[in-house]
């Protein structure tokens, strides 16, 4: 496939051939990196490390070319495991680091062997919290922190250290997507905001509201819902100490996981899921197309959403995410009845987002240099923004005017004049200048 269709990436396009191609390309790159790591392991691993049966797990995973293996190769913990290796093994490391890195990997071949009913014997290492996960399932086994483990899989059963062991389970929000506040490879990379450690009832409630949000998404935007169910594996709970509407984050090295705070409102949770999922979707798309051409990270731009500056990539991700959020909320308003107060709040949400997206797209269009697909993608977002403006014509005119004024006030405070640049001490001319006046007799 040589040409991407920007229309199916602006909004949810469902599980099309094009979606599958992008997923496959991401998987191919991940497996190629794993093959390179296996060769490096066989060449450089200390003798004490090589005596453990880590290589058997690497070899089994690489040679077992099945749909089950392919699914695990795009798991967020696989993503993060590769990133950890890239960051830590470019320089000499201690034997304990080798044991932890390659011992943790064995969760993937063990899960694969269980799914396929294969026989497998490997050595593994429990994570620093003492857990051995079976990725792609909600199951994990409890042990001691970083304990060495002997793993045997046969007949669809798993034994640790020569004995049968009973699995504990993570809560699933919907089948295939767990609520995970404990997995070390999952939460170690969540660095924005504080992680929440939930009690069992809190965990169940966190998952149940998100399940409702997924159900609403399935009805209101089937294409986006299908993409989410395919890409996402885990939702990580965050603290919300100062009671923002929502606190959330996602990461380029944890594609397939979204971190977000609990809220009782399914609409708010759906908005948050859409926002962070769009970032994840773009991070996956960037595997096959840069969208923004390289070399544009030197300048900072005004952010329509925050007081701090953003780079062009941040403006692109924000415009894409909030365009999707505004469309979802506008669709919900058009299809369903809400209490008057909530209805007004949702209208305010949509109206403000439209103005913010317009400001971001203006800066992108004025200052960015794009790939051929990137140009079509940004122009396509402009078109969809204008279409969406038709969907809010029934909103109260005073409300629309008020939100346009709020966006303009934010711009006046943080933008450098009428440009798209961010106002800062380095970019503000503090020299007092005389006003330009045209003499009346020459007017």
C-alpha cells in the first residue's frame, strides 16, 4: 500500500485494509528489533545470564508466526520492553539488569504457548513488584520481587518453579482491555500525573464507568469504537488530587495503553478516551508517514489550550484529538436528550473546542512543512472543522459568541501579537514606541 487516505485517519474509519496495513508495519518493525536484540543477546550476554533459558523464549516467540504472536507484538508492554532495551543496553549494564530485562520478556512467550497449547520451558524473572504477567490476558501470578522463576507450559497449563500456581486476575473494562494499576511494565512508563492504587471496589467502579463509555461509543461512533478495541489493551488509573474534570496521559512508547483518572460521568470518560486514543492512533500512523517533515522542532508556538508553548507536532495532535472530541459530543447532543444544565455544559465544550482547533490549524497551515499525506491530512481537518460548524448552528448565539470571545482572550494573553508564536520574554519587544498618527489635514 503506497497511498494513505486522510479521511479514514481524521475520524474513526474502522478496521479497514489500510488500518491493518499500518498495524502490520508497526508489528514488523517491532519484530525486526526483537530479532536484532536476540542476536545481540547471544553475542554479548554475560555467561551467568546465558545459563538461564532466556534465549529459548526469544527464539520461540520469533519463530512462532501466528495471529496470537502478532497480537502480542503490538501490546503496549512489548512496546515499552523494546524502549527499555534501547535506552539501557546501548551501554554496559550489570548482570541484574540482563536478568530483569530478559526475564520479564518471558511473559510474552509463556502467554503465546498457553494460547496455542504449545509446550515451552523457559526461565523468567518476576517484576520488581513480584508479579509474572501473561500479556494479552487478565492473568498474573504472584511471587517475590525480581525472583528467578522456572516456567513450564504444557497442555494449556502453566507451572512455576515445578508446581501449579493459581492465577490472579486484573479487572477487564470490556473483553480484552484491562484496568491495570499494578503491572510494572505497564505503569513504570506512566510518568505524567500520579498513579492511583485502587481498592477492589474502586477498581470495579473505575472499570464499570469506562465500560459504559465504551458502550456509548459503540452506538455513537462505531468506526472509532472498532479502532479503540483493536489498538487498546489497558487503561491505567490516575490520581486527580485537585479535582480537574479529567487527568489523562498517553505515551509513544506505550502504544495501546491510556492513563486516566476516574470520573462518574460516562460522557467525560468517553471524551478522555477519545482524546488520548487519537494521540495513540497518530503515534501509530507516524510509523508509516512523518506527516510533518523533519527539522521543525526549533520553534515554539502558541497553544490554544494551555498557557505553555507547544511545538507543531503538539498542535497537530491537539487539533486532531479535540476535533474528534467535539464531533463526538456534538453527535451525542444531536441524538440524545440531556438535562438542561448538562446540555449547556456540552454545548460550551463543543463551541470552545471548535475555536481552539481553528487556532491550532491556522498555525499548522501557516508555519508547517508537510509530507504529501500530511498536507492532505491537515487540509482535511480544515474541511471537517467547517462541516462541524454547521452542526452547532442551533446552539444559542450568545453561547457561541461567548466561547469565541473566551478563545480570543486566551490568544491575546499568550500569543505573540497576531502571529502563531508563543509570547515569552524572548519574543516581546519592550521598547516603548510612539503611536502612528495621520495628521488630520492630510486625512
